[in-house]
C-alpha cells in the first residue's frame, strides 16, 4: 500500500491550529451550552494529541467521537463546530487543485458534523485503518459503508481516497467526484477507472479537492458564499504552498446569490497562477 506523506505538512498544522483557536473561543467564550463546551474540550484534546503524535496517534487518544455532538441535535450550536480552515480530500501534493462549491454535507446533522470535525485529526495522523475503524464503527456513516461493501484491508487513507468507501459512481454518476474524474481521466482508460477501489492512479492521486463554501450543503445551490475568514486563509496560507507542487487550479460550481465570484474566482485565481501563462481555470 502506498504511504501518503503530507507534501505540505505546514498547511495541515496551520489548519489545525486555526481550528483549535476557534474551538477554544467556543469553550471559553460566552453563550455556549455545557454540552457544547464539553464537546469542544474533547475535540481540543484530540486535535492537540494529533498535532504532537501525528502518525503515532492511537485510538485511545481520540476523546472526541462520532457521537460527541448528539446532545446538540437540532441546535444551531452545531454550526459552531464547522471548521472554516478545513482542508480537502485527496493528496495535497497532487498536480491539480480543485476548489469547489459545497461538501455535500448537512451542517445540521449531529452525526455528520463530527466526521468533518475529525478530518483534521485524520489528516495529521494519516488515517490508518487501525485508527479509522474504531472511530467510525457503530456510526451512521459506518452502517452505510458496510451496506455498500467495505474496501479490502488495509484501507488506503480515507482522507486521500474517500471514494474507496463511498463508491459514488455506482449511485450518482453526476456527482462532483465523477465529473472531476471525467475532466482528468486518460481517454484511453475512461473516468470510471479512477474511482474503483484500489485504483492506481485514483482520483485522489491526481486531484486535491478543497471546499470554498462557508458551510456544507446537500446541493450546490444551497452552499453559502465563502466567508472572508475562509477565503483569506486560502489565498494567504494554502494556495501559495500548494502551487509549489500543483500546476492547475480548477474552480467549479457556484451557489445561489451574490459573492461567489468576488470571494473566490476574483481573489483565488489571480493569486494562484500555478505555471507561467496558466491562470486558474473555471469549470462550470
């Protein structure tokens, strides 16, 4: 199995530290409920451990789990756990960076928000099978993965190859991952070859996907135009590093309302011309 070392570890560390600062403000600031503060404390502890131990992080060090936000079901406090410095899926050293509209998540789902909150931990730890299995076993996500058929062990890092678990091409051929595969696939092999379990190269090897919406949504039209906090982070900290290894920037999908172009294309693309004469490319 290929070992996926972070090409830009300083970006992953910076992302986690930004998130820690926001969680600390939630834990120590006014207005948060006791369950929210308890969950923030557990997540802070888990993130701090992953920052120190990295790939040596063990299941016993995971204090925050998939059920940690269950007490906040239906509460607007769930949105406070969204990470405005969330990194993407795929290998961060890929030659293509795709910045998309929405992460197809429901920010009101107390079972889904924890999984997104744990992405920073998975990235820092490398998401080995021994860590991922106990994190997800018993969750709604785990049940859906079992129903679809789990990939053979040892699993490839789920933050690089999430489609090994999702196999989205079997049920949603117009999904973003399928459309990106169509864009980057070798015509002689076909786009589906990039999405099969264990494919080499796979979509995650070729494309690093980063969210730009202010929060996830189940449809691109429901995405929220990026916050200044997220866009500033992308432009100032993330893209300058990724351009050291990437050569193409794809911007895709635009949500409802104003602000998408100004917040993303106008700001990200000019600052991210990855190769001489190769500005960011917009894909509808």
